[in-house]
C-alpha cells in the first residue's frame, strides 16, 4: 500500500505582538510615502496648496474686511491743508532795511554838498574878471539847484522815506549854496591882492564874506533877495528829489 506524503504539523496562530517601545512615537513605523505622479520633461509642478476660503460677504454700507484702512461710513475725508510758508527765526533784534539810514544820508549829503560848493567857488575865482552881474546870478542859481538836486538824490537813496533825512538834506543843500558863494570871496581877495590883505580883512570884520553874500550886487547896501531865493530853491530841490527817490525805496 502507498503511504500519503509527509506533511508538517500546522502551528497554532499567535496573537499580534505590541511594539517594543509603545511610549516612543518615533518607534512607530513610518507611513507609506505618497505616490508621486510620473513627471515628464519640463519644470516640476508646485505642490498643491489647500484651497483658500473666501471671507464673509461685506455688508452693504460697511467697508470690506480685508485691505488697507478705510474711512468710516458717513464721515468725509479731510482735504490736504497747504503747509505754511517757511519763516526763518530772527536772530536777535534785526533792523529793517526798508527804513534806510537817515544819519548816514545826511552825513553823505553834507560831504557831497561841500565838494560841489568848493567846485563852484573855484569856478567863480577863475572867471570873476569876465563875469557880469547877470552872469553871477545865473551861476549862483545854477549852483543852488545842482547842489540841491545831488544832495536830494543821495538822501533819498540812502535815507529812503525818512522825514528827518529829507529835512537834513534840505538844510545841507541851502548851506551849500550859501557857503559856495561866501567862500568865493576870500579866494577872489587872495587872487587879486595877497594873503596879507585877506588876513587884515578878517581881523577887521570876520563876517565880511557873509555880508558880501547878503548885500550881493545891491549898490545901496540892502538885501539881495535873489540870494535868499537861491537858498529856497536849493532846499526845495533837495526835498523834492529826496521825496521822489525815497518813495521808490520803502517805508520809513
């Protein structure tokens, strides 16, 4: 008789065994790696991002939730205000340049009047022998007006609208007209005679040049009113021109 083939005995099933370190999470078996789709030629595809959920719909009359700061409903925006002009801080007490320099104007006018009167005196000394009475008067008035005009222009330019500078300029111009004529008398005496003669005249009458201006060409020893009128003309010319030029400069 034939015997059946040898078969090993079957072992009984064993229960599943617990992990060796149950409290250690790193001892757990690694999860299976996700299957990556096969990539062909070209750049790799970006990993999939979870879908973004849109926020709640904005309520009518209210600003949206996301974005920059929004103005509150019902409140108007404020317009941009222009910046104030730049004003430098004054350092100490600054003097206004529009007021001019009245004292300097009068001093400069006095110096200019002295120069003009000396030129006039030299002209009289050089031409007195050939001058008639009418020529002397014309030259006197011309000198008075010229002296006043030059002094007034300088005073108006330096003193601006200063009333004190105008008054000082008028007085200086009148004095220049007077001394221009009076100083010519000693020059004529020295030119016609000598210095000793002038010294004797000054010892006897120190004011004889002023008396010569006062009497002028009056043969009776009276007042020569044309000489006084020349002083007024010089003062008026200085005041008027200083006023015109000073108004273009600035307030006092």
